[in-house]
C-alpha cells in the first residue's frame, strides 16, 4: 500500500515547503497543507507529484510566482492557493483558459 493522502491542515507549521516534497510518491493523490504558516516560494519540484488530484496550500504566506511546472500536474482537479501573497502571472497552462 502506498501513501495517497498527506493532510496537515491547521497544524501551525512554519517555514518553507522543502524541495524534497517532490520526492514523495507519484501515487500521492492529495497534498493538503491548508491554514498553516508556510512561507517562501513554492518549490518547482511539485511537478514530480504527477498523481495529485488535489493540492491545497491556501491560507499560508507563500510569496513569489506560482511555478509554471505546476502545469505538469495533469490529474489535478482541485488547486487551492487562496489567501497567500503570490505575485506575477498565472502560469500558461491555466492563463490561456477563459471562463
């Protein structure tokens, strides 16, 4: 059996999300770190988590650009990055879509 869900919502974690987050299993389906005190840039290694269908990083203190490599997550059905301090443009995989 492999890890499919990693949830640390509202745990008061502080610091940066490590680059090694991309070393988790490619079978991981849900990564949930909502409502913590994580800061810094999102590591581009997130692109390695190709099995993700939900990525929840809202209500943290992330800054910088949303990495374009997040577009590699082709199984992603839910992406929650609200209540952070991102800057720059939305990466091309989503920036070209119109509602």
